[in-house]
C-alpha cells in the first residue's frame, strides 16, 4: 500500500470514543505504514476548579499554574502508555500536550504537521457546562479541517 495516510492525528480526551478512535487509527496506520500523532488539549477553563467560576473570586495564579501542571503530568503519563500500545502494534507514534481551546488547537496542529487524516471520537468527555454541546469539538473539526476526518462511535 502507498502512503495515502502518512500522518494520522488522534486527539486524546480519555473518553470511550477516544479508545475506539485510537484502535481504528492503529489499524489504518498498520495498513498504510503511517505515523500516529496523539494530541491532548488541556482547556484551562475546564481544568480550573469550580471555585473560580464566581466573578468575585480572586484567581491565585500560582494555584492555577499548579492545577495546569498536574493536568499536564497526568496526561503525560497516560499518553506515554498509549505510545507504547502503538509501538507494540508496530506503529510509530508521538504525542503533544497543548493548552488551549480543543477544536482550534486540533485544527492548527493538523495544519502545521501536515496531517493526512484525523481520527477522533464522535463525542468526548465534557464538563457539566458543556452537556448541551456534546460533540461540538468533533463537529467543528470535521467541518473545518483541511484533511479527511474519521469520526468513530
């Protein structure tokens, strides 16, 4: 097979849909000899404890920094294991953790890395305040990406 999907992006969010999308991406990568890029986007707005939701709260920047550092450390550990899973299946993989708005970061990363295929869950994990917009990240990515997007259920 040729190199149709040389670079595959799999956004990580820890949901059951993510697990299925990684399995799908690994199968595609094995067929095409592709590289997989795992990307976890930490949204600072949802990583911050709810106590900061009050407009009267003074934000302790050191505490906020610790919260974000802990989120990155936790993600780093999880993604290292996912890389091992890819390698066990004979697929080259790497990962990146970026803070920002999920859909925007995914789209920028895909463009910058010249991604040929994005494989992602149709829905992800979301906080209570995102319940009404389930799947909004995958919808935005599928509408705006410059490459094919495979949504996995």
